[in-house]
C-alpha cells in the first residue's frame, strides 16, 4: 500500500474549508438569515403571476436558525475544523479523531450555507481523506470517487483488477444515492409547499431562503439506496450482455465495480435545494442537474469500460449507448413514469412528453453510433 509522505495536502484542504465556513457563518449572522444571491431584484407579486419571469436565487443558510445559540455552534464548528487542520499537521497519528470531528463540523456548517458550499466539500472531503491516512489520497474512498468523477482512466484499471475494492464500490453506490436522495427529498418537499401556498410560503422560501423540513424528506434517500442496488445489477447485466454481443469478453464483476464508481456525479444532486426558481420554472433547475449528472455518468462509463476492456472509443460508445438505452427505458417505466412507476413519497423526476421525443433521442444516439462503427464486432 502506498503511503502519503506528508499530511500537507489534507491539512490545506481542511484549513481552507474551515476558513470558508467561518466567513460564511459570520455573514450569516450579520445578515440575520440566509445569504441570497439572485438573478435580479424582483417584486413578490411577480413570482406567482401569469407572466412571471424566469428568476432564480442561490441561498446559503436556513432562515429561522439565525439565533445566538446557532451562531455559537457554527463558530465553534468552524474553529474546530481550523484547529483540526493544525493538529493533523502536527499530530497525524490522531487522524481518525480529527477526521471524524472535521466531517461532523462540516455537515453542521450547512445551517449557515456550508462555507458557500465549497467549504463544506473541502471539510468533509479532507475529513474522509484523514480517516484513511497515511494511505495515499488517490487510493482512498473519497480519492477514488473524485478521480472517477474527473475521468481519470487509471483509477478504473485498479478498480477492475482488484476484487477487494468491491466493498468500496458498494459503499460508493450507497453514499452517492444517500446524498442524491436527501437533495431531491428536500427540494420536492419545499416545492410542493410553494405550489400549494403561493401567496405566503412561496415568497418566504424564495425571497428569504426559508427552508421547511419534514420526516418524509428522509424517505427518498432510504428508498434510493435500496433501489440503487437493483439499478446497479440491471445496468451491469445490460453492459455485460452488450459487450458480449459486440465480441468483447470481460468479467461481470469488473463491470459492476466500474458502474458503481461511475455513479459518482449523482452525488451532486444533493445541492439541488440550494437553488430555487420562480413558481412556473420549478422543474427546470432539477431537470438540468439530472441531465448533466446522467450524461456525466455515461461518459465516465465509456472511459472506464474502454480502460478495463482495452477497446477503442467507438466500441465503448456502442456498449454504453446500447445498454444505456435499454436501461433508461426500464428505469423510466419502473421508477419515473407516473402511470407505471413505483411510488416514492415526495420525489422529483425528469418526465419527457410526448414520449416519442424520448424514443427519437435514443434513435439519434444509436444512429450516431452506427455512423462511427460502434456496433461492429471487429
């Protein structure tokens, strides 16, 4: 096992994350509530009218929690992260204790906006890296997720060749779907409140960053983690069949591990509730995130399968698009289309109407694959 020679990289991540969280908490306190960045100034009546414009706002922090007690907790959390960074550099043998404290404090910082999101990512990420120190950062749980998300083909070589990574692959699958489910559940719950209370709560959520919570927002993450296993098995099986049909032989377990790490971008759906739009466009933002993250997953799969199967890009494109098309149709009718889907309390889905457009899109992708020779057995 390769080891880190110095804790400096993790220390810097941890320290910067703590400083950003501290600054965010101070601005949160001075603002007396959520920090709102919007596309433009707008009057409340323009958020619900028949001719309402496309308007969006990015919110950091939760209105209603800006009190003295919360501020003290946030400041302590930020200071703990900063001192954990210093302590980790000086005493890296306490890596587990310092890593856990940094992760917990990073999550707590979400109350004020998570250090403008970046601070929380750095804090939680550095905390996860610290937990596995002195293992080389690139070979840790968080490191592999990060490398997969940025299309690092070398990570898939180790993922494909090392059966001991199977446990880490399953943890990755659970982790990203947990984050996705929390984000989707929170956005769906607050969106439904806004639609049903257009003259009161809609304005408070949009203009002042108020966020409502309910026990039902935890249903999607729990269900998503369970369904993730089913989807993982289906997609892995389809990719295996597609590869065999195109004359490419490889192990199903290798494909399964690559698929699990390819899901990494789905974790970004956790951040959907940070952005809300005017009432008529509430489905626009999550739809954009869904499209971007799923296309991202498809590209990672192409990179990963190209690496473990030792094939060219056209062949990888053919395997992913043919299997992905079948997977999308199964997923659409089982978990998305209202008339046939398994019902999940308060979730959001990307619906395509008329459905002929969906089939046309699949046909166009497959036709492009034929043009580049993606479906030949040579």
